[in-house]
C-alpha cells in the first residue's frame, strides 16, 4: 500500500523519508565512535528553506477562505519550525562535542519533524483542494435534484446551460485528481464513476426531453417517462456520491506510515 | 488552485533537498 497520498506529495516527501532512514542508519553506525562533521552550513540551508516554506504557508492561510485549512495548517508550520530549531541545536551541540549522543538524537528528531511537518502541511493543503472539488460535485447534485421539476423546453434549455459548465469542471477536476492518486483502487473507482456520469448525463437530458414532450401531449405514459428520468438522475447522483466518498479517502494507514 | 499549490510544492521541495544535502554531508564526511 502506498505511503504517500498523491504523486506530487510522494515526489516531494519520498526523498526526505529515505534520507531520514539513512540518517538513522548513519547514527546507528556512528555508535562505534565516529565524530560528526561540522553541520553548520547544511543546517543553515535547511533553516532558510524552512523560513521560506513557512512564509508561503502563512500567506496561503491568509489568502484561503477554507476555515479548516486556517485551523489546521498553523500547527503544521509550527511543527516544521520546531524541527528546524532542533537541527540548529543539534548542530551547535555537535560543534562542542562531535561525539555527543543527545545531539545525534536531536538531529534525527529534527529531521523526522521536518518530514512529518512538511507532510502535514502538504496534506492540509491537499485536503483543502479536495474540498473544493467536492463542493463542485455537490453543485451538480443540487442541479440533479431540480431535474424532476423541469416541465418545459425553456426550463430544460436553461437547466442544460446551468448544468454543463459545472459538469465539465467536475469532469476535469476529478479526472486530474484520479491521475494524481497513488492508490490504484481509488484511482480506478474514480475513473469508473466519472465515466458513468459522463455516459449518463446526455441520456438524462434526453429522458427529460421525452418527458416534456409526452407531458405536452397529455399522454398516460408521462408517469413512465418521469420514472425513467428520475431513475437516471438517481443513478447519476449515486455515482457522484461515490466520487465524493472516494475523494475523501486517504491512502495510508497512520500506523504503517509511522 | 495551481499557483498556490505550485508555490507550496516548490518550497517543500527545497526543504526536502536541503535535508538531502544535510544527510549527504554527514555521509560524505
């Protein structure tokens, strides 16, 4: 099972995860008594990168309208800042005593903290982006709920005009999201559901048109036509609910990640 | 929000690269 939720996050964090593992190994190897080198310059580079990341993070929080992001992201930023401070402390301690065990432990703790904090930060933003996609899906669901009250061609034309841009946006964003996911089953489910929605939508419009035509002729079959229309709207709604459900799934198990 | 995401991803990558350099320094020396 993949550890990182999306390919973008994976590309950023996997190298860090590998380096933290390597650091732990180096620490274990160094327990035979090797001195740690002067880490002032590389630690300073980490601190500078963290300062810039935190700046961008704070600016993201400021400009976002997402209350959950505003609530969750500051903690991730504090985590990264605290981790950078640990690295600085470790570097100072190792300058005084290159064999210091507490300093080495601090170094590993700091590196781990950078990994965890950056991961939290990226996930926080990623979740915010997912919430935006879900809002768009819900807008389509709201339109589908209105389908059964459309009884004239004029209303149908307006319905199609309103629904089409939303549906196009959902299609584009869910498709992009499915390509980003690392979890194969989630990816396949999103693709399958999206294909169903794309297939069903013209059929639904057609069924709504047929209902309106039959209604105009005052035929008995209008009940059947309405049933058919409602069935198709219901099917589309089910697929969208499944898309929303899968979008909210996360890839990794907390314990496995740790 | 591609620009915001791009910004965050770029700076996270820089942090990631700096950690790589740090561990690389330890290993080399």
